[in-house]
C-alpha cells in the first residue's frame, strides 16, 4: 500500500472516531456511536498490520489474543459500581503499553545497530512516552487500589511530599534531557520510566476517594495527550487526531468535576482534603436536641400524601447496593400517582456520570435522571425529598463563603427548599469533607437511620400497608 | 519544519473539534464518554504494532508482546464495557 492510501484510511478512521463521540450526545444514538468508534479502531489496526512488513506475526497475534481475552473478561465480569476501577485499569494499560512499545523500539535500534535511526524526534517521543506512560500506569494502579479498597482511600499525606514531588519532577526533566541529547544508551529511558512511575504513585496517593472523579478524568486526558505526542513525532495523523480528541474529553471532564466542587485542580491534587475529620463537639453543637428521627411508617405516610417526590442518591446508596430496591420503591409510588424524579449531583459516585450508570442498571428510565441545574428550581414545589446515602452534596454550609469550610462555594442540590426532607443514613457521621451537616437539624428534616437497602425495603412494606 | 507545522495544525484543529463534540455530551453519558474515549486512546496500539513487528532479541520480543497485549486489552475492553453501559440506557427508550 502506498503511504497516501494508508493516510486516507487513517483519515477515515479519524472521521469515524469523531462521529462516534458525536453519537454520545444522546442515549438513542450512543450505541451506534460507540460501534462507529470501534469500527474506526479496527480499520486503523488492520491497515497498520497490512502496511508494515511485519516480521514476526506470531508475537502480535499472541499479544492480541491475550489482550482481547483480558479485555473481554474485564468488560463483562465487572459490576457497574466498579466501573471507575475498570476505566483506571484500562487507562493504566494504555499508558504502560505506549511506554513499553517505545522502549522496545529503542532497544531494537540500539541492538540492531541502527543507531543512525535514533533521531531527536525519536528520543523526544521516547522521553514523552516514558514520562506519561510511567505516571499514568502507576497513577492508575493506585487509583484502582483506592477504589477497590486495597489501599486506604483516605488521603495518605507523606511529610515533605511537595518537596519530594518537585525533586522527582526535576529528576524526570534531567533524565529526559539526557535521553534526548544522548540516544546511544537506553539506560536513561528505563530510569526515566522508573522515576515517572514513582511520581505517579506520589501524585495519586494523597488524594481521597471522593476526589477520584477528578483523578480518573485527568489520567484519561494524559493518555490522550500521550497518544497525540506520540503521533506528532511519528508523524502519524490518526494518532494525533485521536489523541487530541481524548485529551479534550479528559480535560473537559476534569474541569467540570472541579467546578462541581468549586475547587481548583491544584487544590484537588495537592490539598489532601478529607484527611482531617471534624471534632465531635462541633457536630454536637449543631445537632444538639434538634435532630428528629423518624420511623419507616411515618415516612411512608409522608410519601403517601405527596404529589411530588425527588430522590437524591449518593454513593452510599450504591455501596449498599440499594439502587434496585429504590427503583422498586419509586415504581410503587408512581403506581399510586406520585411523581418521582432522581436528582443527580455532578460528583455523585466515583467518576463523572457514575450515578447515572448505576441507576440505569437498576432499570430507571434515563428521562427521570435530572442533573443539578435542571432539578434545582423544582425543589420548591416538591413535597418530599428522599436523600439516600448522600451528604456533602446537600450540605447548606456550602452556600457560606467562609474559607475554613472545605466545601464553601460548592454548588449543591437545594433539597432544604422542599416541604420535607428525609435523610436515609446509618448515623450522623460526616461525609467526605469531614464537616457536620446542618441540614440534619433543619426544621423540615427527618432522619431515617439504617442501611440504605434495608430502609428502602422497610419503606416499601410500610407504603403497601398504608394503602 | 514544514512537517512540524502541518502536524501542529492537525493537532490544534482536532482539539477544537474535540471541544465542540464533547461539550455536547450530556452529564447523563459522561461515564460512557470516558470509557469510550479511553478505548480510543488505545490507538497507541497502532504505534505498538509497528514496533512489535521486528524482533531481534528475546527481551524486545517480550516487551513487544506485553505492549500489544496491554494495548489490545485497553481497546477491546474499553469498547465492550462502553457498549454494555449504553445498552442499559437504550433498553428503556
């Protein structure tokens, strides 16, 4: 095949990627969009395989078979709750693959005696791949560990970590310069990959579980930028286009997540929010004698009389695997003529849009899943709000501008404007931000203590009995 | 230099297309967007195929094999898991 023909096929693949992402603008067209994207990928791979005079086909076939097997198993075995872990793993694979591939290319050129092939372009690409590949591989691994509960998901703050990180970054820079200036040894490449891997661990380990949506989005944009940089230096158009599309997606989502928490990226990455938990006396001050606990029967009465109910699900609901029972409860209420909607905060869950996936899995129609801007004006006309396993995203303290409040200025769901708010929660313990929630002590608020799943089942029984 | 500017042009224009297309994706589909985009970033597989083709030593063969396997897992798994999620949204339409 002539290089022009190959580039034309790459162009078709790039167009398919763009149509694929465009399809995601509506649930109806999304499945087709994803298929278009995968068709583009297949085309790019087949064309590449046909183009190069590939010497050892066996290794490639073996790699593809093993990789595909791992991919299929992961994709079908994973639960929707663990989706962020899976995206982290795939992301780590992508980063690791690009670093290893460039490492292999470098070794071949050195051992095969084609030192003249090692141009500045080549070494710049190699340095970039080692750096981003290393950081995203171990960063994703730590994110996976935290999400899976293998590593403590509270921020782990190592003394002097900022100094250490700056030092590691400087070492990476120095090694990159060495690699670019002297392409006759692969030693600098492998040390660079090693130090970058250490940096990846150091960057993610101080970040708490609830800030993971930002980390996952950011790591995703890294892998896009890495692919684009790779393509830039190899002068491969499909790599450049696909890489910048992914980079843009990751970047937009990172920015959206930061805005949804009213925090800068620097603050999310380096502040270690969630490490300190509020003192108990302070919470007792706020709650003292003003928290009203209700029984499932009382709440069932409220729900029975309501015309409009909004359910606010939080990650706690997903952890308790309560979404299926909550859907049954919503259906039961609707069969009694109650209007039920779900209010989704942008950072609900452990990755952008995670809560929507969890609820869709429980067969809740997507038309009922309302995002924050859409639902906030509706709380005023709502009879009962059911907050299940959410805390910080409904904390009215976020409206204060006092900088000592970690969530100050964060946009929240205005649940306190509803006629009554029922909070389903195991205890009065604070959320991720570590601060007390005055909503629990509000006049129109009722606490319904218990495990989300059990409470939802009790509510079902109680609503049926009331009828 | 000519090649460099041409590549830069493609990069910048693709960024604009990316921003235009992706800002239209509703928050409802942000998770599938992320896993789908992640699968697309597995395009580095194309780069790995080129390097895995020529094997001179056992060491580079192992590296090439690992790179191809990891990149394939990223692509195949990414598209499949996205498909699985999108099917859940579609069946209630």
